[in-house]
C-alpha cells in the first residue's frame, strides 16, 4: 500500500512542478491574447445571432437581449482577467487553453458584485442578468441557435473564422522563455 501511495505521489509531482509561474509569463502578451479570445467569442455569438435573425426577423428583440447578456459576460471576464493578472494571478490558470485561463463561477460573480473592487458594477450587471427573468422569446432564440448549429453548412463562414482565430491564439505563446 505504501509503495502504491509513493508511486501515486511521484506521478502527481511533475504536474505540480511544471505549473506556470506568473513571473514566467509576458503579462502584456497574456492580456492581449485573452482580449483576442474575448473578441473572437463575442464575434462568434454575434454571427450566430445575425444568422438566426436573417432566418426569423421576429427574433430581433430577444437577440438584442441575449447579445447584451453575452457581451456583458465576456466583458466582465476580460476586465476580471486583467484585474487578477495585476492583483491576484493565482486565480488564473496559464496551464490551460486560453478559454480556461479564468473560470468565474456564479458564486464568484456574486462575490465580485458585492465587492469593493472596480469589477463590482460589471459583475452586478452580469449577476442581475443571470438572476433576472428570461426574455419571453429566449426559448425561440435558443431553438434557432441550436438549429443553426446542427446545420454546419449554414455556419461554415463564421465557424471557420472563429476556429481560425482560436487556432492562432493556441499558437501564440506568452512564455518569457519562448
């Protein structure tokens, strides 16, 4: 049993030893890379919603509501990333792909909304949106989006653009040693 525990611990140690330290990261590069991820994500949602509205103009009102929620979500993440990069890098995971560098749970958003940080107003907006009543057309829009996503030819252009941007981000390294 002791030998199994020893083997298990030795397998864990290399992963811990290679965790990226903030001092090894070009923070300006990391911030730009994360901002580019946010821009690509917002553009992706905008493209999908635009395609949905082209198919059904009655979705315009709910689409505006939905995009406001998505934009606020992503812009909070962008601001939180920069805030944590400067003030508490332990909240960031540079060992993960860029889309997972920051993980704000609903509890995190609530705590930020009640904090005295500069993030509080944005976090409060996102928290209130998530806790608020859904737009009456929410189901219709989500159904339209699901329908779009099940027809790859209809989303080929925005999907290729998004995938290209994400591939470029994956190839961008922000390690100081690189």
